[in-house]
C-alpha cells in the first residue's frame, strides 16, 4: 500500500485532508459509478479483469468513505463541548 501511495500519480493528487467534504463526497460518487460500471462489465468482458476492476473500485469507494469519516471526526474535535 505504501508503495502505491508513493507513485507519482498518487503523490500529485495532494493531501486529501485539505479537501472540502463536498469535494470528497463528489469523488466518492465518481468512484461508486466506476464500481457500478465494473460490476456491469462482469458479464461482458474477461471475468478475471472484471473481478480485479471490481476489487480495485470497491477499495476506492471504501477509501473515500473513510476520508469523509476521518474529516467529519476532525470537525467534531473542533466543536466546543
């Protein structure tokens, strides 16, 4: 995972912690759409590739959901008791 995150393609994306919640939510929707497309392709293309795509896209969806959750937790910490 660490090697994947350090790839130039990923380091160029910047730090997600500076993104607005709506930006992350939009990216989550985009990744969910890509997951749906990968699932739809299961019956139309090479099944091994489709399964790999589904696995990768599901991980992307989960990652964006966790980014949103982490961002919300950090906002909660800023609230006064």
